[in-house]
C-alpha cells in the first residue's frame, strides 16, 4: 500500500499520523534502540506506508563539474582541494536529455542533475538548465536538480519548467556543520529549502555519514530533517565516499551498522518519505546493503557513476534486486 496508490482519504489519514514535533532526545532513543528491535519497528512502519518489494531507481548526472568555490571538506569538486576530478563547464542540454532518455529506457524513474555551484547562476546558464528540465520532464520522469543555493524566483522558474524535486542537503548536525564547511551557514541551507517549498517543488534533503561526526551529530541531522514541516519527500542518506585530495580522504571508515541505524531512524521519523541509500554503496558489503533495505531504504542511485565517483554497475544491481525479490518502481505514464 503506497500513499500514491491509496487515494486522498488514506493519504490524509497518513498525513495526520505524521509527526513534526520529535524531540532530540526521542530521536536519540530511537537511534540507540537495540538493533533488532529498531529494525523490526522500522520494517513495521515501512510496510504501513510503502510496498516492501519496490525500490525507486534514480540516476545522477553532473551537468557542471569541479571548480566550486565552496569548501565542503567531503567534496572532490571543491576548488579548495586538489582531487583528480576533471573540471567541465555546463553540458549541452541535448546531450543531457539524451542521457536521461537512455536511463528512462532502462526503467529509471528519477533523473537528478547536479552542478558544482555555490548558488544557481542567472542568465544563459540558468536558461540552459531550464531547457534540460523541460526535456527530461517531457520523458515522464521525476526531474530533480541540485544547483546550490536558489532564490524564490529561480525556484518558481524551475517549477514552471517541470522540475518535480530539488536536492539540497543539510549534511550533518548544526553543531558539526562548521567543522565541515566554512563558506556557508546552516541557515542558508534552510532558506533555500524554504524557497523550494514555497514554489511547490518537492524537497530532497538528507546528509552524509562517516565524516568523523559523533552519533549525536547523526541524531542532530535526523532531528532537523524530521522537524521540517512537511517532511522532505525524499531523504538521501549518503555514506561518505572518501576521495583522495579532500580533507576527509583518510577519516576512519564508519561502522556500517551506524548507516543501518540512521536509515531505520529516518524511516520511523518520516514514515511517508522515500529514504534513499545514496552515495557509498560500493563501500558497503551486500549484507550491509540488505540491512539498509530492511531498515526501510526504498530508493537507490543506479548507473556506474554518482556525480564524480563510482557506483555499482547495472549487472550488479540487477542481481542484487533479483536476489532480494525487489522490483524497480513503475515509470509514470507521460
Ligand atoms: N553544489 C550543490 C550543493 O552542494 O548543494 C550540488 C552538488 S553537491 C555535490 C550534492 C551533494 O552531494 C552534497 O550536498 C553532499 O551531500 C553530496 N556529496 C558530495 N560529495 C560527497 C562525497 N564525497 N560523499 C558523499 N556525498 C557527497
Ligand atoms: C545526494 O544526496 N547524493 C548525491 C545527490 N544527492 C546529488 C550526490 C552524491 C555525490 C557523491 C560524490 C560524487 O560522486 O561526486
Ligand atoms: Fe560545491 Fe556542492 Fe561540492 Fe560543496 S558539495 S563543494 S557546494 S559542489
């Protein structure tokens, strides 16, 4: 049973079941529940809101790569660090649309275009992004962009072009944020999220685990997300991809069970949202990935590349879903 397939009255019933007033100590106590109890609770909630055998497949493309003025310590695209990422300017819209078309033909239902910008530019480049959005939207896919900070006016123009979702992550707790990024503040992220909401675009907002944060920071991030009203429709939980040249290249690997706990907690706090097991699948064992699904993840990125780093290939993912008896979501009719 899904929200989408149940009709308005059930959707309303679910809305009233959602909570936005979670306290940080409640989130902490869910996060620290004995693991098997936590998984059982998350799976129970998951089955009330989502079909357990469905996973949404999303594909990313980097439409503008590298040279970003922000100093996000995790990011190989920051101009502050010396990674191997090759810079390129904004791609040609027709090329991007043809990549989306190819993805749609393989059953991908959400296409996300990412740009290494501090904020979305105005003028010719923004017009090109609008052209990409119009083209991808015409394929009947969910269209997502992540372009950095956005004004209300830009959000409205993206919505009018057919954008269905905007990704803008809070990344970590407010307290830890300043240890990871110094070129912007948490509140600026919240302002862009508000502009996106106001324009009527759905929100995709999550974070990154494994950056050397404490579990109280993971709790702090989940608490921020779960007290946004409405909840983000999509919650990407990324495991840090440690890239040589970035300040976080050598942080110790995170215990994968922390990833499982975070996904289960997100599922319990935001039952109707799509929780995405996002970056870092290549660093997880198959067993850990399966636990993430059991914890309530129901979306993944597919395709050999995320934005600049590797992701499992199509054959590997097909086998994974086949072994789990899970199927990709049906594409929307155009
Ligand atoms: N520049 C825009 C921004 O920061 O919002 C959009 C692109 S940025 C690459 C999108 C998201 O990718 C970031 O918010 C971050 O959460 C995630 N990300 C970047 N580098 C990552 C890494 N090495 N591992 C995991 N997630 C990463
Ligand atoms: C999100 O939360 N994760 C995606 C998407 N939103 C844009 C990006 C992951 C990037 C991983 C590092 C890279 O490939 O450059
Ligand atoms: Fe720039 Fe986004 Fe990377 Fe930060 S995460 S450096 S804003 S591309």
